[in-house]
């Protein structure tokens, strides 16, 4: 079963006597094991009924002894074997392990964790027959923003979709690293109920030197020299080109929408709410918008799409791709067109 499938078992608290967790996303495995322990044991009896051992530091005899012990002041006990693939199950011990799997002690939940598995060989062939198997594999890129939003919701807040994507772009797809940054964000926002893109940039981006907001400001002021300087510093610090593209697309969206709202003569408070910025920053965004024609913004959208496509589908140097992108956003036309027009 998958991690998602296991969540229904976790909700029902109906755990098999033997479970094998495997896959490359160790954070999800840890979450599953934590859920099992918290569901079966209370704090008062945990020290008597929870054993955690490592396959590289123990043997089959000890594992079976722990699994065969009866709980103390509890209905069930939990035995966790990490690095199960290193347990060293040989010809002699393999038979004893198989015998236990065929008739496991119902009052024990034996949790096995393996980083590497081969279901063509023992003991994994036996586990397929007699245990519940849970695969915890890494999420696909398009699944991570939803995981971030769900995680933040579980912790009692909500998050803007842009903020989820930006956090992923800054941190990557490691759920453990993302969880660490989410915890920092909760401390940063305090009593606020919604985590915004600005919050993510302030907390996560600040540790990487220049922030995307400084790049946006340089582009908004059409300061090409400063924009290229900030861009190179960001890339050198390891910031993701895809994250930069996401945020610059958001910036152009703000400029485009401000142009539409200005024509309707909407109040400042309504304008700020519509484009998703604090009223304090509205004047600056309006000023930036006046520096761009509709044609230049449209050209900027095309340049962003082209840069994103080139980065994902070719081996071109990301620094060159991003330099050309920023040049186009500031100047309003691609570099090669400007060279041609100037002879």
C-alpha cells in the first residue's frame, strides 16, 4: 500500500502484527511509525512497551525475543527495527524469522523499516505473504505544493498557493527540509492565520542573501545593472531559477492587474487586496506599473514562458538563460531583437 493508503489504517488504529515500511522518503516513514506508536501506547507505559533497534547493531535472535515478549500494563507493545535490510538473516536464522511471520504474536506490532528491498529474495518474499507492506516514495514535483498546504493546515494555519510553490522552489522536494522551514514560518508569522509568499521570502529567502523582492524592485525600476547583479548573487547562493521565474511571473501579474484596476479608479485598499499586497507596498507597485507598457508586460510573459521551457527541456546554462530573461524584462525586448534593431 502507499503512504496515503496507510492513513486510513492509522485512522482506524487497526495495525497488522507485522508491517514493513520502505521507500526513499524517510520523513513519511517516520510519520507512519510515530502514528503507530502514539496510537498504541500512552506516555505512561511507553518506556515499558517500546523497543527500537537497528539491524546493523542487533541480530534476528534479539529481534524475535523482543517481538515475542508480552506487553506490560498495555494491550499491545511496539518493536521497531530500523535498517532491517542489514539484520543479516541467514539460512539458519531465516527459518526462525519465517516461522514467526507465519504466526506472529498478536499483542506485538513489529515495525520493520528498510531502505533497500528485493522482493525476489527472502526475507522479503515472506514479508509479502505475511505482513502489511507500505511504500513511502518521494512525491512528484506537482504533489509537493499540496503536501505543503495540507501540512500547514494540519498545524492550524492556511497558506497562499504562491507561497507553497515558492517554498518548494527554495527548499526542493525533501519533506523533512520543508517541515523544518514550515516550523520556522509558524514562529515568524505568530498569530497570523495565513502564510503568504512574502512570509516565505522573508524567512527562507533571507538566509540566502538577496531576496526575490529586491530583484523585482530592480526590474520595476528598470535598473538593468542592479537587476543582473542581484540575479547573479541569488544564483550563486543556490536559489532556484524556477523559483525566480515563479515569483517574477507573480510580479508581472500584479503589474497587469494594477493597470486594469487603475482604469476602474478603485480605492487604494481595494487595489491592494485585489493584487495581494500590503497597502504599504501599493504605491511602489503602482510606480513600477507606470514604467511598463502593456506590450512590454506581454513580452515579459512570453520571455518567462520561454525561459521556463528552455530550463526544463535543454541543457543550456541556467545563468545565461536567466540573464537574458532579466534583460528582456527590463529592456522590454529580447537582447537579439535589440541588437538587430540597432544594426
